[in-house]
């Protein structure tokens, strides 16, 4: 199964790590980003940048990365290492054109990186389509431009494809074929763990 999945992933992604579901897949991806930076002698590079309206799971770490603030009350949410960007929801553009809204979202990301220090940021974690946050499809070109920023600052791009993989957007994985992004890590789960395949 690992060999089959590796044959379908974009680019040179050829390692598969099995977990019990989407939450543990994302949790493991973030832990691998920690491991990666520790091995490279960069123990300070541990922050994760995420978006409001995103959903990433129910473990302690993935719940902290979930930007659905209605999920936060009465829970102790770890936020020292987590930084939230604006939702890429096109309805939040207001009077701006979609192009201007996109430019502002990318600028916010770059400003945040500069404010926190690129040497402290391990990963950008993003669903290609924000599912439970409202089936939010970001502005055209958003993911590609965010990926390009990650490339410039040596930040891992983690595509949370728990919802968008296995053909749900017409391709086995959506990151490269639909959004023109080659992620460093892809998470997936649902159609495996619920035995659809």
C-alpha cells in the first residue's frame, strides 16, 4: 500500500507513514518538522503558521492549529508556537478586488515571517480547500504564492489533504495537479481509514 501511495504522490514524495486518522497524520507531520529541524541543528525553528477557519484535528497540537475559534472555549489551547494568519475566504475581501485581497494575504504572511523571525518558523500548514471552516476556496494563485514564500524562507509547506485527496478535486492529490504546489509533506486519511479504498 505504501508503494502504491508513493507512486501517486506528486514530485519526489516517496515516504509513507501510516497513522490512525487525519488528526494523527497532521500531528505526525508537525512532529516530523520538529525532528527535521533538530537533526539539522536548528532547535529554535519550531513555530507553525496556520490560518483562521482552518481545521487540522483533535490532538493537542492539531487542535491548537485549528483556526475555528468556536472550538477553543473551555479547552487549554497551546499557542506559544502557533501563529494564525487571516482566512483566505474570498468573502472577506470587502471592497478589494480578488487580486488585491490575494496580495494582502501574501504580504501578511511575509510580514509575520519577518516579525517572528524566519529562523524560528518550521512549517506553514494549510488545507488546499478549507473544508469544515466553510468549504472555502482561496483566491486563484493563493497556495502557489504562499508556497513560493515558504521556498524563499526555508519553511516546510505541509499540505493537509485529509479532505482534498483521493480524487475529491478530480485528482488523486490536489496540491500539484490542481493548485500547482509541490508540498514538502502531504497528509491524508479519510478514504484510507474509513476503508473506501
